[in-house]
């Protein structure tokens, strides 16, 4: 009986404690008790994390009335108590503890659905990865049908005319969150020269092209049209300040500052294991390790920024997305809600392939399938040779160049439902075949071009295929990696990217009737490339092929060793015979007709070793520099009509 009385007394005491807590501590913080660190509160939800529990109430970020309390509950509810295992006693590292919750607040606010959604999505994707589940299970791939354009023919010119008319109703979105470290370049990729003949950086090239299209489009409208095409640049912590500095130092390359808007993406939390436990930073145990989430974040940023509504109210119709280092960026419009611009693609080339996927339940979609998934998917579906070139010399599955054109109304309505969330994937590097632990932390990723995956089966998704020589020459591989690319496949390096610009410009002039000499083959940084005449022009000279044809006349010819640079809106080539180097600069009000023979010696290519630290990085990653011996430079700084002859 005494034992029963003791149990009964204890039960009554517990009831009193619970009732007292309910009366005096309605937020569940618990009744105060004195300890060596002062008054501490007993919170049952904090029991799994002793390091956190002993700090409750001692820091402004984790007092009962602070947002930190709810964030702490959120983390523990998702089994993240390990984040607090190392926390020191109250009064030690309090500033770092406050910074921890500041970071958690940012991570929670920047992801659609918050950290709970991120962690739960990660658990599902990690479980699928461990189990080896096929994301395309139930789908059968087939070659999609789209619009195939041949550069320079009547159909191409018609599309081009439609594009010029519509571009004044468009907004441009550039995703540029990455540094050039993969290239061997420590600056932001937008500051990298697209070619070294003029030194025009990628951002300048893009902005000048948009401005040239803006002028061309507005000139077709009756009256004084003052349309200013908006440009959004998605940046990251790594690129934001440098991008803003590049714009300001160059007066936005001719754009009005109000036309340009920078949206900075946040990184996402890293994952340390299959249970999606968040990883701590290796050098700061009060900080969660983070990595980029991918350029798919651009959709969520556009939604949260409110810009889609602003553009809608301004009467815009289209949103065009593009990436940061494609010197052959081409802009084409077709009247469908979702338009994907694509290029011809070599089999197994390291770019995704556009594929039609049909499910056993009848669903079908046209999407990008990454190159490392396409070949096994095709083999598993009865394509004996997998991703193989057909009789054209290219894969029947066209290449994804990450250029999307979306109808604004449809896009805005879709993002109202999804808030810009894009289908994610995870790519953990496992230590062994058991797949129970990682070599290093991983994270969820998403890609801009996966937007069509969010669309209903009834959505119209079209695509246009262009020859790769006019559409795609990205700069993304360093010299060592580029030299390992299988022979016949594009290098996607700074070397091949610059040579592709000269090739494209030479072939465009050929299409317009100019006799351009054939290239020679040479090797730089272990990459065998075609060397064409160094031909470059500013966008305002000829933003479209129709402009090129209009400004070229007579019998023009350019030798293989020549250099031609045109920097003027109203420069006309008439019977030009160029065997050397010529640079023409002219103000917009100057009409210049260039003809006769020019023969100043063009500078040779000088090889540069990518390991030579004495050379600038932008030259080392190319493997060459241009020696400038003699150069005929003609400058026309006053309005009027002029002729330029030797």
C-alpha cells in the first residue's frame, strides 16, 4: 500500500505541473527551472536535441516569442536534431547561433513550400535513387516532330520577319548564376569575351543584340514607339555583385538602367545521407552547407518577383529564356504557348536530346532528356544502337540549347498554380554498391528546360530545329576536358566557341552572295578546329539575315587570312575585295559604302599554352592570341554619306 500511495502522489504532482504549464506558459515553452546557466525551460519537443534545449530562451533568436522557435520545431519535426549536437553552452557562440537561424530563415523562404517540402522531396528522390527506379518507367521514347528550318531560305526569312515584329512584345530572361571556374576562368562567364577580334564580352553581345531587335521592331510600328524590351538576369551569390559592377562600369552597354532587373537565386541545403539529413558546412559547424539548386530556379524567382504581372499589364506576350555563353544565340518566334529552340546534335554529344515520351496510360509529352539518360532509355526501348547518328550524320533526336520561348499568359497562369516549382532530381555519389552512404554531400537540382514537365497533357509544346552552326556553340569546357571529347563531336570550349562565331559569320555572308574563302584546319589546346576569316560585326549592323542581304552588293570576296570588323548601322559592302585587315567604325547618321581592294596584312594566330600563367586566362583557355600587325581602321564620326576605297 505505501507503494501505491507513492505512485498516486507522483501522478498528482505531474498533473499539477502540466496544469501549471498550461496556465502560465500557453506556448508550450514549459515551466521555468533553475540551472547552472540560469532559468531554462522544459520543452518536450526539444528533448531530441539537448544542445538546442539548453540554449532555449538564452538567445534572441530562440526565445519563446521569436521566429527561431518555430524554425527549430520545424527542423526537429523533420529529424534534423543532429544540427544541434555540437551547440555550446548559452553565452558561448551566441552570435553564430543567431546567424544559424538567419540562414535557416533564408533557406525556408526561398524554396517553394519551405524546408519541410525540400526535405520531404529529397527523401523521396533519394529513396528512388537508392532503389534504382527509372524516372522514365512506363514511357516509350520516339523522335518528335517539329519545325525544321534551313538558314536563309524563304521559310526561314518568313519566320525571321515574324520574330522581328513580335520581339517588341517580349521580355528576355538570362540565367547567369555560374562562375567560369569549370572553364579555367575565375571571373563571371558574362564578362568573358565572346571573341577576341573585338573583345566584345557575352553580356555586351546579348544586350546589343536585344537593342538592335528592339529598334528594328519598333521601326515597323506607326508613330513614335517607345517600347523598351525588359531584360532580367538571374544571378547568384557568386555572380550578383560582379554582374552589377559589369553593367554599371559599362553604362549597361547602351540599355536604360530601368530595363535591366537582376534577380538573385539562393542556394539550397546539402544532404548528408539517404534520410535527407542536412549537412553542416565543413568549416563552420553553425552553418548549413549549401550548393546551387540549378537554373530551374528562374521560374520561381519570376513568380515571386511579380514581374510576370507587370509584363502582362504592360501588354507583353512572350518570355524568352537563354543561357550565358552561347555566342550563336539566335532568337526565333513561333505562335505556340511553349516553344523550344533546338539544334542538330551529334549522337552522344554532351547536350540533352529533345524526345517525345508516350506513357502506357496514353499521356505524351515533348521534353529534354539528358544525354546520359537518353542512350540507355533508347536501348531499353528497342533501339538496338541507342543514341546513334542517322543518314544525316546527326542524331534524330535534336539537341537542347536551353532556349525557351513561352507565351506569357499561359506561363503566368501555370505559375499561379505551381509557384514556379520545377521537377527536381538528385545525383548522389555513393561510396559503394550498397548505396548507404555518400562520398560527399549532395542536393536537389532543377533545370530551366524542364518547365514542360509541369504542363498538363493538353498543353501545346513545339520546337524549332536549326543547323548547329547558326544556333549553338556554348563555352563550358576547359582545355583539358575539351581535348578528351571524341573526335567529330563539338568541343564546347572557348577555342571552338570563338571559331564557331567566325564560321557562322562567314557562312552567313556566303548565303548573302559574298565569296568567302574556305577555312584551314589547325589545332589549339589539343583541339582540331576550322579556322575561317575573322569576321565580326556589331548587332546593330545586321540583327537579321534580311539586313545582311540588304547591306551586301556587287561582287564581294574575303580571303581566308582576312579580318573584317563592322561597327556601324549603315555600312554597306559593295564590290569589296578584302585580303587583309579592315575595321569600320561609323556613327548611326553616317552612311558608309565600302568597296575596292584592301590589302593591309592581317595578324597571325599566336599559340598560347593553357598552362602558361603569364598569359591572361581568357587567352589561355582559347590556346591562341591574335597578333595585330597592320590594321586599316576607318572612323566616321560625323553624319553624312561616305565612300571607302583603297
